C-alpha cells in the first residue's frame, strides 16, 4: 500500500482536498489546494508548500474519472482530485487532454474526409507543378538547353535547292516568327516532328514523304508552334525527368533528353491547346484545317497495321477521332482557303533532303 500522510483538521475549509506526490519520494500525500489569483498552495499539516502557478500545470490522464495534473519541470510531481473541482477552481486549471486530439474534435469520418480533400489537393498541386515551373524558367535558360539538344541531330539538317526557301515561306504563311522559332528538316525516315526547348522545331523527312499536301505539313507545323507558344516542351521534360533538367542536366546526357521528347506523349491538355492554336493559325492564314484532319485520320487508320514510322508520331502525339473532328469543325464557316504552297514550292520542300548531296545518310540513332 502507498504511504500516505493525512492533512491536518485545522487546514480550514478554504481549500480543495487533493492527493499529491512531490516527485522526490513515493509517499502519497493528502493536501488542500488553496487558490490565490493565478497561483496556488498545497497546505499540509498546517503548513503551506511553495506556491505554484496554474499556468505551469500540465493536464494528464484522469484517474477514477477525476483530473490529474503534473508540474512543468518537476518529473514525478502529481496532484489529483477526489471529486470534480468546483467551477471557480476548474476555470483556472488547464483543460484535460482528449484522446485523439483533433480527431476527437471533428469526429473520425469528418476528419477522414478532410484528409482525403487535402490529399487530392496535394496530388493536384504536384500534377500542376511541372506546368507552373516551366513558366518560371527564364527563356534564355530554355534556349540554351535547346541549343545543346540540337547537336544530337549532327549534320542531318537538309538544305536542298529551293527547299529552305519553301520551308521559310510555309513558316511565314502560318505566322511563325523567325526571331522566336527556328525550323529545320532532318534526314530521318520517321513520320514525326519534334519541338525542342527554346523554339527549335524539327520536321522529319518521313513526315514530308507521307504528307499528301503542303497544307497537311502546315497543320502539323502550326501544332508544333502551339507547343512553343505554351512552353509545353519544357513542361514535358520536367514531368518526366524532374528538376535535374535544370539543375544538372545542361551538361549531362543531352541525347537522353532528346530521346525522352521522342518517346513521351504530351498531356491531353497540351495537345488540345496546341490543336486550338493550330486551327486559329491555319484559319488566319487561309489554309484549310481539313487537310490536317485528313492527315490525322489517315495515321489513325494505319495504327492497326503498326507501321513503325507512323507509330513514332502517334507515340508523342496521340491521334483520336475527337482531334480530327476538331479540325473539321474549325474549318466550318471559312471558304476562302488557298494552298499553303505552290506546286513547285511543295515539290522543293519534299525534296529538301533527297536533293541535298551533303546531308548525312548514316543510320539515325541517339
């Protein structure tokens, strides 16, 4: 049994009966707690102990349903009540701790709902982070990354007679700014076009060979310009490779980054924005968007045959009936279309690589 000392009978009726451990011995004392403003005394055997501030009390787990308190800075010190404290005294005591804390305050299911909402908000924030970060990167830094990546294509850029002039004419027709965008044709037999950071757009020779008209190439090029306008390329790199692209990637495996762009699909939102940009650019330039719709429809129909060259484009620019229909819809209400290039210009553009005797003919790889 614990050792106990009893309070004196002449302690008076001004205090409240409590039990007490002083933290120095295992003796349990019975005392009277006497409150005076913001502090209290423990009166025992007709004498009062040193005063303590109510603010220094720490609520502990109750014993027998009645409150128990420790004292800050005094390990083992305890007081406990034999009954509920009077209201006037209870107002001075710290509130007892509640099991579960915040969960008990709100309830389990409301708290779980709050956590779920916060988790969704966090996931949404993380999904939006690459887009937000891409817009914070200085254009000069993005341009430098693109300049490094352009070296992966070596001497594969084509400059056949009349081809460069035809490409410049097509770019100017759809509103490409020479100061903001550099456009090249690469001797690569894939049906694709790729946009590098900093406004570098590269059309692959395979796309020119597959296109039925200059209008189809104009639509693809306008779509890539949409990616340049919205800085989707840097966003795609950040989404796939993280901040290493900016923090350590400029002197690293640049070829690996180019390969990522050739194998990573843009987000659905980025593709929709680029398509809308392309449709507006084509209509503004009086080039029919229906040609681009036909190009998408033709590629989509050929996916079942799994042609490697076609799959290259589809891997980075998923084609759907909805996208094709958007270009058809974009042509409605416009009837003043003219060909993007003349027949001679289109022929020169399609032959820009085959007529270039100096372009590299080596197998393409990164």
